């Protein structure tokens, strides 16, 4: 008979790890006697990161003594004790390939339902001192699982575990875990998984998206993520001509130096460019400000007060200047459709949505189009005449320009007063605070959050679950002695450094440079750290369980094989 071997609890605490502070509840310890299990938690227990742990669907974490024995043999360790995998119930019996999502169990005076496998997270590796642990839990089909509390009650060590109901389709925890994290998915099992009501909403959504991608008819518009770039690495482009758009904005039209036809860019995408403005040559990414032409790309650069590269461009770029360019890329672009379009920008954020407006005009689109632009004053306005001509050429277009020096930035009331169509798709580009405020204003005006697309200047917001330290420095070369390995360029952050063997991964190097990063498992499982590889080649120190798409690298377990350029 399966039984409870240990009940383990622990409150969140700040833990020092690799020079950072992690707020975590992974440290659990056994408690004696009956413990009250409630809908959201066990008395005396808590989670540090509620975005990935805890809550109704993850109230109780369960792990098996048989898996403890497996890891003792695997690592040759004799120090593994109940609670060290962060579980609340250490049990004997009920292996992950036997327990099914939706199974219900009576334990002591409480009843539980299995909702999902363990979430792969770096903290279990941190707790055990085995960084590759999240990867191994999936690869060895021993993740453990979560309970939802159906009936609250007391549970104690020694209580028997009695199954009271079998889950729909009888999909085991191990099978469901592999279905999300491993390649060669069984489509029939995917269809069953989305039909299991007990499966937690987050996992249901992931499986629904995988199924939708599989069922998508051929020939339809591809999803934004995964658009293949027109060429690999960098190629030489020549500046065909320049044009002053305002006192602070300079446009340049680029063509292939060899006279070849350029791949058509999607309106809203950007170019990553390497300029001969220093050693190493700095990289910057600029949105294309016009679209559709097969012979030229146009970018428009605002001269920043302390911008080394923008200053060099304004002072030195002329017709026939040669630059190195990566292919247009980015998942912020105008999608096909017939619904209304709202294009919203501030300052130089006008460039990608201007490319969208060009595309709509070239299509002679009959869609309802709203152009909203926020700028300091008329002296700062760029592309005013160009936008006016494009708006005039469209049959159902509306234009509103707001000058903040005259009336301040438009608030939610001002946006609502415009009467924007609620079924519109909105494209929003500008500084981060502006986009946060404008997203709220558009939502208040009736446009659903899911219909608002955004493009952010510079680095993407970090995803560092549980890390409480906030970087207060701009991206910089590491404080440690410089490396002698291949160059690693972080294009969004405008930083190039040399690789050092002191780091286990590109992710660790990025952290040492205070480049904003994204991660969860740190071992090649979850793909949160997936980053576009603009140029170069990498090698994996720990092979990912599922290889990312071409042109993408999992920086948590990758090192540069030659010089690399990353969209980070």
C-alpha cells in the first residue's frame, strides 16, 4: 500500500547563490504529527515564487522514495533526505509512470487530485548542488507531481494513500511531462491532454498551442515567432542615399553592395547593423521605417545626446558608406487580416509602425486604420508630410498627433474619447513607461490585452524567477579579468566582450555584464532563455532535451564556438 513517508514544510527565505539573492521556499524539512492541509497550502509552508509555484493547482508537491534511491545511485550520494527535492509529501509507491493526471487520492483526512508534473526550475538544482537537475528530472522521467486539495484535512507520516478515482484518458505524469518538454510528440496524446479537465490551466494552454501549431493549415500566415531571416550572419550593404527627417533624425536607404535583390522584410521588423565606429565595431538594431521594396531598406536614426553610435552615424554616414547588416528579423510586424488597425508610437518609436503604414498604403487596404503619434513638439516631429500623404491615400484612415509640450501625454480618458474600435489590433512602440501607460489606456478604451502588440527599445525585460537583486548598472564589460576567447556581442545591449572559460554558459557571461536575461531551468529544458543567434556558432555543454529552432540558441547551456552575435 502506498504511504506517506514524510510531511515536509518550509517558509520562503533569502538564499545567497552565485553572488545573487534568491527568494525561495525550496528548503523543506520534515515535521512530526498530523499537519493541516488547506486549499492553498500546508500549515507552516510557503512558496517564494508564486508565478511558478503554489496556488490552488500546485498546493502540494509530491516526490517518491523510489526516485530518491534512483538519484542516490546516479550521483553516488548518501546525503539525500526527505524534503530535499522541495516536496511536501515524500511517499513510497505511486511512481510517475503509474500516477495519472486527474487521479484522486484519499490521504489521512484529506482528498487530493493530481494536476500536473513538477515545473522545471533551477532552484531544485540549487538546493541539491546539481545544476543539471531540472534537465535530468525530465530526461529520467522522474519529475514528481502536484496535488490540488479537494477536501482539506489532517495528514501525517504513515498515512495510507488510497486512490478514489482514475483520471480521464489515464495519461501518466511521466507521459505528460515528456509531452511538454521532449521532442517527437504524440499528436493523439496532445488531443487527449487538452481534454483532461484536471490538468492545470497553464499546461492546458501550452498543449493547446502545440496542437494548434500542428493543425495549422499549410499556406497560412506563419506565427510571429520563428520567422526565418533572409540570410545568415552579416552581409555588406551600401548606403544609397541619406535624408534629414528632422533636426535629430537621419534616414538612410541601404542596398546590397553586390547589386543583388534584398529579401522583402515584414513591416515592423528591424536590422542589426555593425558600424566601423570603433574597435570592436559596435552593433545596434534599428527598425525599418519603410517596407515592401525589394531593392532597398530604410532605417531612421535619432541622434541621442550621449549616443556614441548615433552620433557617429549623423557625423559620418554618407552615400556609398558600407555597413555590415544581419537579415531583417523580429516578431513585431503587421499581420494579415481584415480587422481595424491602431498604430501607436512615441518619438522615434514611429519607425516600425511607419513601415506598417507604408505596407497598408501599398496594399490599398480598406481596413479601418488609426494613426496615433506622440511627440514633444512640431519642431521634433519627423515624417509628418510622409505620414499625411500615406493617410490621404487610404480610404478609411484617421490621424491624431499629440504634442506633449502643449497638452502633455494623452491619458486614458483622451484615448477613450477617440472612439477606437474594440475589435482592432493595436501595434505599440516607444519607451517602456510610455508603452505601459498606453497599453492600459488602450485596454480601458475596450481593446483586449491579447490584441495589443508591442515593440520595446533596447533589451527585453528580464525573466529571473526568484532573483531579488536588481541590476543598477547599464550593461558593461565584466568586472573580472577579460577573457581571451571568441567575441560575444549582445546586440540589443550594444556590448561586445571576449569569452572567458571562467563562465559555464553565455547566460553566466551575460549576468556578469548585467545584460538583462531570461531563464527558468538553466539546464536546457524550458526554452525561456531561447535567444536569436544573429551570427556565429555555439556548442552546448549540456545538450538540450529539445533542440531549439534554427537560428535560436539556449544560452543557459551554450558556449561560443566562434564569435557570436546575439539578439540580447
